[in-house]
C-alpha cells in the first residue's frame, strides 16, 4: 500500500503513524509479529526510525514483547480486558466530573451536536465508531487535564488494536450508547459533577459487559472454525 509523507514529520513519526493506522484498520492483526527489519523493509526506511516507532508503539500498549516471538500486536484475554476497563472507569469518571466543571459553552455545544450526529448514523457502526472516539476525545479535552487525556488516549490506542470486536457492531448496544451519551452530556450541561461521574461509570460498565459478551461469542466461533477446519 502507498504511504504519503508529511514533510514536517520525521521518518520515525511517519513509521509510527503508518503502523498505527495498519493496526487500527486490522491490516496488522492481534498476534502478528513486528520487527525493525520488517518495518524498515515495508516502509523503505532505515532501521533507526523503524526502531524508534516500535518503541513508541510498545510504550503506548499497541505492541507487547513476547518472550519467544519478540514484539507483537497483543491479544487481550478476559482478565486483561477487565483490567483495561477498570482503568478506563477511574479515568473517565474523573474526566467527566472535571468536564462538568471546566467545559466551555462552545465545547458543550459541540458535545450536543455530536450526540445528534450519532443519532443520525445509528445504523452505520463504522461511522459511529469514529464519532464515538471524537465524542470521548472532546469530553477529555473539556476536562482541562492533559495528563488524564494522555492516559485515556493510551487506553483508546490499546482498544483500537481490537477494533474488530467493537461493541458498536451490535444495534442494541448502539442504542444504549446513544442514551448513555445523552445522560452524560445533560449532566455536563447542568454542571453536575457527581451526575457526570455516575453517567461515565455507567457507560463504561455497560461497554465492558457488551465487550465481554461479544469477545466470548467471537472466541467460540474461532474455536468452532478450528475444530472443523480440514487437516493440511
């Protein structure tokens, strides 16, 4: 595939964005191995910027070191998913409360606009997935704490590795997300920090339950395929 370069970016930045996009688009899948040699050959760059981008991706959780296979895109088991959502609960609760306190009128107006757009594309899971990211990014921005925003971005990056199991593929879950986002935005509009935190916690817990159910179904389907595949 062809990659264009922004002249303002370093080769390490270009490599980072190319690999990150490939992971998010499921071109590079959970379980796939990456090395600086592979990245350098793929992007036609030297090993130094390739090594730089892999270190950055590992720091963000998009790659993990396997004792025998080296760097690879991680597969999350149920306990790791629960740990991820437990961290998300703490962070998003705090961010929602702070957004209720610090958000500007312009940010509130944009949040209201986003949930109206969500309602219009509720039958388009891929578009709603992207809009959901935008919504949560804006809530984090409105909290006025770049450290919390950075930690949440790291979690979002890790979750993007597993986009194929987005809970938004389920129409019932999309309807629930719309309601949960409205409750959260209404709390922010009222400047009710406690209600905003409670709405964020309810939203994350609902997402976790939907994620676990979907993950179990996909795992069962994969086991079924493996059991019925002909020997080669």
